[in-house]
C-alpha cells in the first residue's frame, strides 16, 4: 500500500485482521477489504457520518453494509 494516513491501519495491523475477513459469496466486483476497513476506522475515529466519508475509502454505502467478522463481534 502507499502512504499510511493517520486514521488507517498499518501493514502489521492489517496482517492480523485480514485473515478474519470472510471471502465474498457473490461474483460482484467489490471494493478492496483494506480500503473499506480503513474507511470504517476513519469513521469511528473521526465521528463523521457515512455520507461524509472521503472518496478514497470507496462509495459511502459500502461501509455500513459490509459484514463484520465473527471474531470482531
């Protein structure tokens, strides 16, 4: 990945989290898991609404509908 911004996961954090994210059950193209996860982290840490999420994290409706891994529940 390129530059790690303040509200994003480091490579080490992502290596721990990535195996817990389930594979897609559909053949639809999806936004990268890391991109969406970083968007969720950004939203939580800043307190913004989903609609105000910066475009670099993908379309805003992607975040709230992404399934949460069982280990994170």
